[in-house]
C-alpha cells in the first residue's frame, strides 16, 4: 500500500512540478511576440491560469507526503543513518522545512494571484519563484532518497 501511495505522490509531484515551472517561466520571461518555436510557446503561457491548480496540487502532494512520512521515518531514515548518509538525511530535513514554509506561503500566493494582473507583478514573480524552488528541491531530494533507499514492498 505504501508503494502505491508513493507512486501517487510522485505523479502528483511531477504534475505540480510542470505547472509551477510553466508559471515561473511565464512570469519571469514573458514572450514579447508570438512565435512558433517551442521556447516561445512555453514562455507565452498565461501564468494566472496555473495558480489555482498549483495550490490544489501543492496541498494534495504535501498531504499525501504526510501520510507516507511515518513509514519513511521507520523504514528509510533509520537505514540512512546506519549507512552514515548524513547529507541525504539533512537534505530531506530541509525538504520538510521548505515544504512547510511553502504551505505557509500559499495564502499570500493565492491573494496576490487573484488581484488584478497589473498590480503586484514583482510580488507574484518572487512568490512563484520561491514556490518553484521549493517544489524542485522537494522533487529532486525525494527522487534521490528513493533511489538510495526506497520503500520495500
């Protein structure tokens, strides 16, 4: 059951990663003119359309991670400590803290993305970049730790 939850958690994380990455690119490097290139189309997304999905995906992914967390603490973290992989454990500890900070930022993120898009442009860009960093950090650390010592079926 834990492996199934871990797969669902990973799939939601990939979806969240795609949404926040597209929004970040759209906010920080908007397209100046329409173009047919892949990069120009990626830059020309409407960043405001992603805000609601990002909030729902972030909360759902964090909640599923919280359900999986006790099994991680008992089955994976102990083995990592026995293998003396302090950097791997430390990076996961940072992931926990970053995700919690991201959850705390979501109300501000929601507030500034629901305002008229002519206001608070820099605030939206910074909040989006911070959330993108948190999501990328969490995804990479989770993937690396799963590769080091994943859950056993």
